[in-house]
C-alpha cells in the first residue's frame, strides 16, 4: 500500500530545518553568546578603526617617550617610540581578524579535500594521504611554524602558507574519520542508486553531515592561529614593521616591563580576550551541533 512506502530522502532535504534548530540552540547557549560578544567587540573596533577618533598607529608623540603611562591624550599609554597603544591595538586587530580566519579557511579547504579523498576512496589514496599527514604531524606545531616562517620570511601570505601546511593534516584526519562512517549510511547508498556523481555525493551528501565537528574545529583553530601569530610576532617572525602586531608589541616591552607594565598588559589582554572568545564560541557550538 502507498501508506507503507518508505522513501529515503537525500540529506540536503532535511538540512534547512536542522540548521535552524541548531542555530537556535546556539543562541540559547550563554557560553556561545559570551564568546560571540568578545569576538564582535574586536570586529566592530577593527571595522570602525578608520573613523574612530584615535591617532594613527604609526604617529609618534616625542613628549610621551619619557612618560608612556596612560594619560588623557593616550588612554592606554604609548610604546617606547611614543606610538599610541590603543590605536595600535585596534589597527592590530584588523590584521589578526583577517589573517587568522583566512589562514584557517585555506587550511580547512585543503584538509577537507584530503580527508574526503582518503575516506571515500580508501586504498592507495588513503595510504598516501595518511602517511603524508603522519610526517607533518610528527613535527611540534610551533617548531614547524618557526622553521617555515624563518625560511620563507614573515608576511601575511607566508603565515597563511605555514598555517595551511601545519593544520591541513589534522583537519584531514577529522574529515577522513567522519567520511569512513558516513559513507556506509543508507542515504549514501540511495545517492549511488540514483546514479549521483562522486563529486555530488561528497559535496551535497557527505560534507553537510561533517559540518558540526568542522565548524567547532575551525573556531578552535582560529584561536590557536591567533596565539601562533602572537608568538611569531614575539619571536620577531611576525608581520614586518611598522604594521601593528600584538605579539610584536609585547616583544618591544621586554626591557621596560617592570617600569611600564601597561605596554605589555594591553596587547596580552587583547590576545587572551580574542582567543577566549573563539574558544567559548566553539564550546557553545559543540553543544548546539551535538547529534
């Protein structure tokens, strides 16, 4: 009878309702909301940086060099060259909020591609991708970053390249594990019976069902990348001067930190708050996207 007929629908048919439910659960998470607030705080400041009533991050106040403590003219004080700390923090946020997400996006694209190929086809493809991932993951992450940046030079493009090389294998492993499980599901068999192409199955059927863990992982990786950019800046391998660099701002204060601690406290708090925001958002997403 018609009432007894069972039809297997493609996963894309159920996606809109499920996405709406997941995002509503996310907005009800206090952890996610706090994390989103911290991120939006820096996003808004960075977006409004050109129109805010602040000094240029490269302008020098010669008089402030002798007393870089906070004042009416410089709310967070200045650095040792007389440049306004608040201005450099805000303009530095613009760099961080572009470089970190862009780096992770490129790494995610590479990792998802490798993981999809390895998990779906298996065999020789899986072996080659897995062995290549093992070689890269054998290096400590920070050491790998330093080796890459020290050899190819500090720049935005090179930071993106280094992040992709260091992060793509880990992302690929996550995707591979998910695909190995998902490709045995009934809706994948139904897609094959409908004679769908391999590319269609990967993009329309498999990828949307990997989105939860991947979105959470992306948020965490953005936080890790922000820390890495800060560490590279502290080691002198960050963005070249005079670009505002939060890690570089901390490095410049190492000789005067006992006398003028605000020089290092301000950029350190900026890094911590932004990384905390992405970590809290990832925790909220983990709960919201839980099956």
